[in-house]
C-alpha cells in the first residue's frame, strides 16, 4: 500500500506533469514573472468558471480578505460578524484593520454559520458579514443575503475551502460559491481544492466599481503609476503560480468528483457506527470535501474529547494521519479573547472543537488506502 498522507500532492502532480513542466518552462522563457498574460488569462478563465464578472488575483487568501475589507472601506469601530469555528485568517485581518470581530455560532450539522445567530449579533455598528464556506459546503447564503439586505450590510464570502461548490436557491436557481455575496475571496495554498505550488489568492465580484477599488488596493492604492489615491498593499500573484492554476482549473471538477468518491466510500463504511457522525450534506449546497470531517460523540463516562483523541491516536498508530480542524475556536484564542464572547457563549462551536476529526482527503486516495483507513476506524469502535 502507498503510505497514506492527509493530502497527496506528489501523486496529483504526476498526472499533470508534462503539462505543468511545459508551462513552467514557458514562463521562465518569457521572464514575465509577476502579472503578465498568464495572470490575466487565469483571471478570465476563473471568472468564466465561477460565473463571476471580475476575478482579481493576489498573493494569498489572507491578503484577499484584508483587501476586500479595505476596498469596502471598513474602518476602526465597525463590526464584522463571522464564525469562530474557522481558520484564524478572517479574524486576523479584522484585527489588523482595527475592526471589531463579532462571532456568531455555527450549525452542528454543516459546521457553517447559523443565520439566526447572525441576526442576533447585529448592532448599529455592524457593517459586514463574512460567511466561511467551511470544509467544502456553501453556508446558507439565501437567508444570509436576506439579513444583509434588511440591515444594509456587505457580505464577504470566504471561499478558501469551497471553490467549485454550487448553491441552490429556493426558486431552483443556482450559483457557484463566491458568486453570491458582494465580494468573495479564495486561497490557492497548495493543499486547497484549487492549489498552486506556492502562495496565491483571489477576489471575486460582480460589481465594476468594487473591482476597480480592489485592483487599486492590491497595487499600493494606485491606478496611475506613482499616484496613490488611497492606502493600499502590495499583493500580486506570480506568473508561475498562474500557469499552474490555469492547468489545475481545467481539472477542478474532476478533482472535486474524486474527493466525493472518497467521501462516499467513508460514508458507506461508517454507516451505523454508534458514536460517530459522518459529515452532514447540506440541503442547499453541493460538497467539494476540502475536508472529510467526522464528529466523534463523547462516550459515557469519558472526558469530553477523550474518545476523539483516542481515535486519532489509534489511527496514527496504524499509519493513518488525522487532523483536528480546529482544536481551539477563534474566540478562545489568546490573541482574540474578549469579554464580548466569553467561554460558553458559543456552545455549538465549543462543542465541535472537542468532537471533530478530519480524515485523509485528496484526489489520489485509492481503494486499498481507503479500506485500510475505514477498517482502522472501525477497529477502534469494536475494541471499545
Ligand atoms: C486557507 C484559508 C485562508 C487563508 O488562505 P492563505 O492563502 O493561507 O492566506 C483563509 N480562510 C480560510 C477559511 C482558509 O481555509
């Protein structure tokens, strides 16, 4: 059996090696390393794929979030509502800009923001909502957009984990993740569903004026060289990364299908295991399985989290890596603790940090590996 990794990027590269190598040699020969035609073409191709009018590439997904908030002119004192059960990037840029993060709880099934709790957290200072499409499913955008309209708020989709997922509205119409809010961001970190071979990120919007502001913020606040209209940043995508991304974008749907196939294998193997919950499928979103995340429910008489941690150790002892995304929620991190969201104030989020466990997930898992992983999980529950 091939050794099992959380993500197998070497295996994936081997399938596209000749295409990638040729494209990289092309960039080297052109000596256009920053911006240039590869980046322009990639932006156009990604916009067409996603059904978004504008795509603006930048240096990484964290920058993309910061640039979105700068382009929307969010200021110190403004409040932004987001999830605490997520990667720290959103909260970090909110903090850097002097904006106040306000955390809403998530739904225990999909791990995505609970629209009812968003509405409870709105104050006169609230300016924006940042739904994070966690682990590969789109947050429930229809009610979130309705809340935003009612209160005059911006919606910034953090689409770093769900690129390629589709959301279905009540009237049956569909949109891709990242094409629903006023603006959206994504990351091309190598292990993301659409990953490059270094750092990369992008912003999406259908609003011409906002797209112009985003380009200006990315480029030192400047539209005409050496004239600076606003405070900006330097955030741009390398041509080498764009060349890789153009190739991988053509495979994205096939990659997401391979992830779904592995997820279906897991689901079937785990059906009926007492104390284990397979990831719930949202009623309104397809799943692209950035992560396959189990909930290990607490066992009677064991400390909370004990059975989850025991399963993780058991897997690792049998050559199966497993990860906890995320062991500490943002509102309990030392950097972001505040009286406004003390321990106990986000019960679903806090419970999930003690229950979740993500299994290996990539485009390259074969049946032999999947069988070993699922048998190892099952043996943990039968030995108890
Ligand atoms: C990866 C990720 C980011 C940050 O992207 P980088 O490219 O690593 O800066 C932001 N938000 C979420 C939800 C992510 O998963």
